[in-house]
C-alpha cells in the first residue's frame, strides 16, 4: 500500500524564511515532511534551522526534511552533519 505523508514545499528566496519557519514548526509536531528548495538563497535561515533542530526536544519521529541547494561554501556544515542520509 502507498502511504500518504503531508508534504509542504517552500522555494527559498526573498521573504520565504517566515513561510519555511511556519511549515517546519508545524511538521515538527505532526510528523509532516518539508522540502526546502533553493536553500542557497536562504543561508541565514539554514543557520537558524540548525539551531532550532538541535534545541527542539519534541520533534515527531516521522518528521522529514529535504533540502536542495547549489554548491556554496556558506551552507552550515553542522546542518549537514546532523542529517541522516
């Protein structure tokens, strides 16, 4: 059987940090899935997201986060290191 998972997509860019923050916070609680596209356009939020994930104790185990990004030296290495591949 095919399972349905609530998946939200955010294409990062100008002003999308707020949208991404809302979608991630909701998915933390519900076990939803979030896709952040073009994350190289929201490096500031990626740094914030790393801190939030490390400091949030109540993240549903079904939560999944996909990040797409162009190659950049500015992407937070810590966020990559806490990922499961």
